[in-house]
């Protein structure tokens, strides 16, 4: 292998993929949403918050990383020396314009406009088995609403002061999923008990949390007794697992609720959900938190199981293979 000065290698490693593409291959970038990009060549490759991940056709995460060097080697198939030479060579002939990261200049949350009627949202969520009274309570608390003009369900996450900091969007009767611009995943959607609790239940998304609240009500637990908190989805690339890093919403939850000593995980019965469960359990256990896995006995997620229990059809978008 040709000799390359270690300083040159370190310089190449420092360049993140978004900076590389914006400066040297801008024709490859496709803006997907606020702060999120994909590429023309690899439509399943997502770039967000300084990281990138190539998702498989079945919706599971594959190769991922931070640097442009990782991308050129893993995705473009270049040899290490070729990738280093390409990055450094481009930088030598074209001035690199640094791309500011969201962490250094956080954006304000931009919530979608509220629709004048929320009938579609209520009909959709009730059609998935979620209890009407729970939905009304969440709506009155400003935690869910129907957006205009696209009629998505908006799940709002707030900080301890009640300020809106996060919003996930779920299409009504469509496959669309997204986040509002300026969303901070540390403050993902969650439901809090009226009193004090030392237990938190972690779920992947808003519909999961509402479904679990409904399941608890069916078991005679009402109002909710514990925290029901979401992760805003799970991200389990190989690098993410190797780094042993908790989802931002879990880290923030325990900062805000140091009295909570028991965590119950209800993540999906798929590869991503099972991998994330193991990783989260290992980390929380090492920090002295009692943690257990209570994935649903049937279906892919909480909503599938709720539908099974109520004897109603599952949502079609969840009808795909899952780990038993």
C-alpha cells in the first residue's frame, strides 16, 4: 500500500459526508426534509445530524458512519488509499466551505399549521384501536393535532417547562413519516402521569405510546400511572451500536427525571427494535437502572397487538415480517 502521511489521513477522516457532497458532488444531493438529505445514486442513503446510513429495501439500517471516507470505502467501493487521495485531492483544488452543524446553531421548531377540523385524525387513530378519551386528553394538552393542508397527525414533544421542542408527523392513511423542521429528538413525544412515578415505559413512536396507554386502560389502569416515552424511532447502524450510545430522548428523560429507577422497553419485534433493545438494556443496566424487555406477544408493535386484542384489522403498513 502506498505510504500516506498520517496527518493527511487524519485530515481526510475529519470531513463529514454532507460537507464532501455539498462541496465536491452537489449534483448527488437530494434534499428530503429540513436538515435531511439523500443521494441520487443511492436513494436509500439518508444523511442527518452529521451521520449517514444506508437503509435496506426492507426498511432496516445497514452500513453507516459519519465521514466521507467511510462512505467512499463502504458505499462507493474504493480502496482506503484511493478514498483518502480523492478527498485530499479535491480539497487541494477546491476551497472547502464548512457546513454549519445543527448542534452549533440550533433551529427553532417550526410546527405545521393546525387544521380547522381534527375529524380525520380522530377517525384514523380510533380506527387503529386507540381509545377516544385518551386522544381527547392528548389533544387538549396540545400533544396531538391534525395538520393543514396535508392532514398528518402531529405528535408534539415538550420540555419540562412545557415549551414545544419536537414534532413527528404521521400520514393519515399513507406511508408518510417525518419530523417538523427544527425538531430536537431529546424532547420526543411522551405522556406523563398526574402524580409521581419511578417507572418509565419506552416505545418507538407516538402511535405506539397511545396504543400502550389504551392497552393499560383495557387492563383497568387509568389514568396512566407511569411515564410513557417515545424514542422518535430507533437508529441502529453498525457504528451506532459500536459506540454504545443511547437515543437522545432516553438520555434527556433520565436527566429530567432522576427519580425514575425502572425502565420497561416495548420496542418493535423487528431486527432494528430487537438490536436497539439489547443495546439500551446493556447501557441502562451499567448505570444502575433496572431495565426489562416487554415486547408485544403478537404482531410487530404495540398497535398490532392492540388491534389483535380488539379483534380489528391491523394497519396495512405494519403487515411485514417481524422477529418472533
